[in-house]
């Protein structure tokens, strides 16, 4: 049960809600054969909270109520259970009402431990996220990160900072320097995280955020650190693709070629033709910027076929335009015109 519970919490942190529900469900089933009502309550709570987190409040409420009843009147429901019950009952729709409860709890919780206060800020942040108020969401996660750092819980603080930076980028109410400072804090914490999967995911998210800020040297460095964490193949393919795109943006096209080729090969092995087409398109662009228009035309042809296989119409249009430009530079106007017409 302990192992399944740890695996479930880890899956939630990594954003894999389905895996988390599966782990918590197995732990819950095992707990029913034990004599400990507290253990059954904890397992039911974890399963219910995971269902709420993954957008199934009705199912979550069923297990949260089981968690409450398992106490058998021998103890008061925990604050976390109270929050989860409120979120489930509101169906994650009546966010202002939920926030009212969380805000009152936060006021009463000032003398509580830092970890408990952090949980309150996280729940409030999730509510504001549901209300599509990214600025308030960001501030809640920043508050949570400060509480987690004081706990101390560097892993949780890093996750909160990562979520805060994403909302800061969405809100457009924060200066680029503010967002970069939060990303730098998150990056500094990542080095102490032992969980390779979590560390890799955070580095990947940091890289994407740096890319949105057009700070491509730090984006590339973050993607490279994420790759060093040994990600599974689908995540590795995305990181290779992002590395190539970052080097394209840095105009280091010779370096970008290798990343594009590796990404295309891996996506091909995974059977993701649309993503493979995107990689061939990025490879073609790098070749064209290096003046190798013959290689660019070959890569655009591969991209066009991949987009046809995956039914990506916009990708086909972009590949045809690229082919037109490549054949024009190669001194073959008829073929260039043919591909331009196909794009039209």
C-alpha cells in the first residue's frame, strides 16, 4: 500500500492522472482487507482526491465520503479532506464559493505549519485556474512555493514555481524579468531533486517557458538537462524536437541538424507521422538557411509525405511552400511553380 501510494502521488506530480488513479485504486482495494480504519480512510481519500484532480468530481465525492465515514466518529476530518469535499461538491464549477471556504481556512491557518498553508494556496490556485484568472493563479502558486520552501520541501516548491511561471506567461501581467526570475529559482531547485522523472519534467517545462520568453540559450540548456534525466521515448522525442527548434532560433543551424534528425528517427520509430513531419520541416528549414537547398527539398518531400499520411492539411501546405522555395533556389522554376500551385 505504501509503494502504491508513493507511486500515485508521484504520478499526480508528473501530471499522469490516469496512472495516479490506477495506483490509488489498487491501494484502496488492498486496504479493505486490513483492520485499520485510518488506513482505509487515507486510501479512500487519496483515490477520491485523485478523481477530483482529474476532473471527475462525482466519482471523487463517492470515495471522499467513504473516507469520512471510515473514521467512524473517532476523529475530525482533516483540512485536506474538507477542501477535497468542497471541490467535489462544487463540481469544480462554482469556484467563487469554493474560494470563500479556502480563504476562510487560510485566515484561520496562519499559525499552522508551512506545509499546511502551502496546500491551501495550491487549492486556491487551482480554483483561480478554473476561473481563468492566471494572474491570481500565479500569485497563489508563488505563495505556495514560499511555504513549501519554508517547510522545507524543495521538490514541491519547484513544482509550485513551475506552475506559477506558466500562469505568469498566460496572464501577460508580469514583466519578462519577473518570470525569468521565477524560472531561475525553479531551475536552481531542480539540481537537488533526486526523482529523475520529476527533475526531467521540470527542466522540460522550464525550457518551454524560456522559449516563450525568447531566451533560447537557457531554453536549450534546460532541454539538454531534461534529456540527461533519461526520459521515456515519447518525452525524449519531444525534447529532441524542442532542442532542434531552439537551435534554429539561435541560428546555430549546423548544430540543429543533428537534433532534428534524431527527433525524426525517434518519432518514426514511435509511429507518430505528424510529429515526424514537423521534424523534417524543421530540418529542411535549417538546411535551407545553410544554403543546402537540395537537402532542404529532400527533407520537405519527407515532411509532405508524413503530413499526407497523418492528414495534416496545414502541414502539407507549409511543406509545398517550402518545396517551391527550394526548387526555385535550385533553378527549377517549373517544379517550383507546381508545388506553389499545390499549396494554393
